């Protein structure tokens, strides 16, 4: 049975003129750069070139002044524990995330506003091998947002490689790769990806799991990779119940983390309920940095759609 129960989000280095204006940078009109615009430009190509250079300089200053964006919305708030569907088994997990107190400004021009948004995804999974699960998020959607209403936000394909039967080992590991196709109000780039290593320990009733996630929008090469890790400490009360604390962070690009007041940091209290019919994970997340949402709720429901076949 696939019991993987609990995020990744994407930073963006891209800057637009709209972002420059939003950050307070201005572009001086040509008339101000050259007061005698109507006459001097006609008489002197040199002055025209100076005006153009001045405008380009102002644009460059504006670009440098723009801070790297904070984390955008997400369809999945989850720490991966390397447990996958058994070979031949289909599994469906429904992700739902509601942000009653969130960021009130879009993270890039036209982006879905986090505050009062309800986002989610249907995650379809198939166990191919004891060490490999194929997944598809279709659709990724928003039930409601303040500025876009109900939307279809894209889809994701994922490949998850793990140590077979991870739940039976003290030390386990894995690697998840996701390829996303996004609506441009969901992410600032049409194509993004996630590389998610999985490292963890099962020590008696305790689980310690770390996902050092790297996100990319395929700009900037290796230096453009974004470091957005997630971690989980769980106490398994019995076979059916667990309580956990989770941490989701967004530090920015590897070549230079963004200032602390622009980083993303959320701490979560989580409860898991496992049963033969339905697995449930629910939690409350509190943001404690300038780039995070103040309050978010999550609910994940999953079950196998068919029985294991030998």
C-alpha cells in the first residue's frame, strides 16, 4: 500500500518592467533627460544617444534593485518519505491547501494571489517496480483565488526512485524528479522542474526525514537552482496514527540566498491517519518570515484504487 503522506515551490529570478515599477524604480521620460527634446534631438544625434544611454542605465539600476521573488503558490505541501505504491497498484491522492491569511500581492505580474486561495491537485501514481513509482499530477488547479477565481493551473509528470520497502529499513533514501507545465498565472515560467533527494531514518517510533529540494525554471544554469528544503519529525503513536512537525523553507538561488526578510519559512503541525480504506493527512502551517503566508491549512486524502497482484 502506498502510504506516502506528508512542498515545493518555485523562486523566480526573472524581472520585468512591471516588477521594476512595483519595487519603486522609475524610468525617466526622454523629455526630462533632454529638456529641449523637440529641438535638440533633431539637431544632435549625440544628445539622443546620451538620452538612450541614460534610459538604459536607469533600467539596469531598476533590475539590480529588484529583489528575487518569494515562493509562489503550490499544489503540494508534503515531505516525501520514500514509500511508494506496490508494483501493479494504482494510487490516487487529492491535495487541498487553503490560505485564509496569506500574501495579498501577486508574486509576479498576473500571478494568483495567495490570500484566501484554495489550491490543489489530483496525484495519480502507479507502482512500476519495488524501487520506482510513476506519477502524474492532473489537473493542478485552484478552486478559488481573489484575482483569478477557479482555474486550471497545469500538470506535472514525476518519477520517484527509492530504496525498496523503505518503511522496513532504519535508513532509507530516494530521489524524485518532477517536470511541470504551468499556466503563466501559476508560475512565471511555462516549464519548471524539481529535484528532490530523500534522506531519512526510522528509529523505533520516530521518523526523521529531510528533502533538500532544488527547483529550476531552466534559466541561469546551475547557479539558477533554487534551494527549497523540507523536513519532518514524526512520532508514530500506533499503526494507525502519527503526529508530526514539518518545516518548509525557501532560501533562494544557490549562488546567493535572498535576504532573510524575503525568504520563505513555514512550520507545520500535522496529524496522519492510516487505514485500509483511506489515508488522511491534515495540518496547520504558520509562516514566520516576510516571504511566507501567515496561516495555511492542508488536507491530503489517498487510497489504492486496485489490489496488489503477484
